[in-house]
C-alpha cells in the first residue's frame, strides 16, 4: 500500500463509525493542508504576522486614496 493511502487510512480509522462521507473528505483535506503548512514553516516559507498587517494597512490606505 502506498504511503499516501496508509496515511488516509489512519485518518479514516480514527473517525467514528457513523461518520459521513462529507466529514471524511473534510478531515482528509484539513489534514493535508496542515501538513503543507508545517512543511512551509519548516522551510521558512512564511510571512510574519506583523508584515501581513503592514501589507494590509498599506493596501487599505491605497484603496481609500484611490476611491
């Protein structure tokens, strides 16, 4: 069995017996997104919160000035 299928099976096996297909899909998607985010953090591919705030404030100011 491939590593990806093994990971998916582990996630599904932890869910309750009466879980819906929608919940299974959500959990698989959520877990994949968390894994990707952790990889990005480990590789330094992040933007510090203060930088995000500065960028947002700058963009909002530009929008106000341009109508």
